[in-house]
């Protein structure tokens, strides 16, 4: 570790598992040691249209 507290680097709070935006990971597939794909639950309130993107934090 570099001794920096991650929450002090940003002006916004870090997402935790208790955050309402957190979702459960259903499946992870490792294609190579550096490439993977995963599936997550989609809450009914989350709508996604063609051309949109979602930013995730891992």
C-alpha cells in the first residue's frame, strides 16, 4: 500500500456493499489472465437503452 487513504483522494464517498447502487455479481468468466466478463443482477428500476453506457467500480 502507498499509505494514502482512498476516501481522502476523492470529493465523493466510496461505494460500499451497503450502498443502494450495489448489485450482486452472478457469474465471472476469466478469458485470459487480464480479460474477464461478468454478469450482475439488474434491478427493475435500472433501464438501459442501446447506445448508453454504465460506469462501474470494481
